[in-house]
């Protein structure tokens, strides 16, 4: 029996599901490749991660109607992480037609100004977590396909010295 005859025996939903998964992976790869310049060689979502904290886009999922974004930032590492008062937050929109990302403004006012945030090591919950609430402001929200939020900070040594930069990203598919 040839592999072709085995393939024909696969149920149609399995074949379609596999094709869809491959197509989605290719799209993700294009977005990641276009975003790579913003990461500047840093690996995202290793030491710190961003995860959905509550309903991200409101009940209708329309960012224009409800621009509230809320994420939980978690330190999974063994060292403390220091972040600037604005969590080093950057917001990007992805435009499928040009296969490119564009940075937009974070309209959030962080306070107290100039006071860094410190995430304790993973061994000290809940002090290893912090809520991040960026507010995307700018053109393109109505035509973009995806939104990414990136935060960055530095590992903090025992003597207070700054170590390697750490980055976390989360991507949201924009619905209309």
C-alpha cells in the first residue's frame, strides 16, 4: 500500500484542519519576521510573559469602541526584574496588505512618574506579577489585522546592577 492511499483514508476534517494549521503557522511566521527588527535579537516571552488579564477588547471585541487592554506581566525567572515606570511598553499594529508593523502611541499616563516597577523572582508570588494596562492611541486601528504589545525591563542583580534586557510580547487579532 502506498502513502497516497493512506492519505485518502484520512477523514476530511483532519485534512482540512492540518491545512488550516499550516496556513496559520505561515501567517504567524510572516508577522514574526516583520516584527523581528523591533526585538533586535532579544528572545521574547522567556523570563517574563504577558497574558490576558480580563476581556481584552470589550464584549464586542472592537478596540475602537473599548480601547481597554489589560495584561498580567509575570516574572518566571530566578532574578528580580526592574522595569521603567511605563513598563517599557510599546504598541504595534500589523497591516496584512503591506505585511508590516507600525508603532503607535501608548496613551497611558503611568504614575508615580519616574518610579520603576520591580517584579520579584518566580519563587515569591504574587510579587512576581503586575498588571499592565496600555492604551493604544493612533491611526490604523480600523484597518490593522493584529496588535502587539511589548514590554521590556532588565534583570536586577543582587548588588542592584542591571543585567540582560528581558522582553515579553502578546498579540491580539483585531476584530471588526
